[in-house]
């Protein structure tokens, strides 16, 4: 398989993972958390901390098609 110029598949990436930031309250996490919610709204990727996810659960469920619940 060929790679584009500048692509490096060696796995020696020196970039550090960016911390997650809650889109509602600004809470930060250094890595993925099981209680956090991930959302794509109008093409924008957003994370919500566990507290904000719990406090807004009804609003989150209200946007889902009934087939999902």
C-alpha cells in the first residue's frame, strides 16, 4: 500500500493527546472517560462531562429517534 508524502505509519508519533474539554461547563479530562458523552452536532465534535451528561439526559434522549430508545 502506498502512502501520501509526509504520511508516517511507523507509530512513532510525538504528538501528545489533547485533553478533553466539556462543551457545557469547561471541565477537563486528560483521557477518555467512561462517563463522558460524545456528540456530533452540525458537524462539530463535542464532549460532555459525566455531570453535564446526567443533568441533561432528558434533553439528550429527546433528540434521538425513537428507534434508539
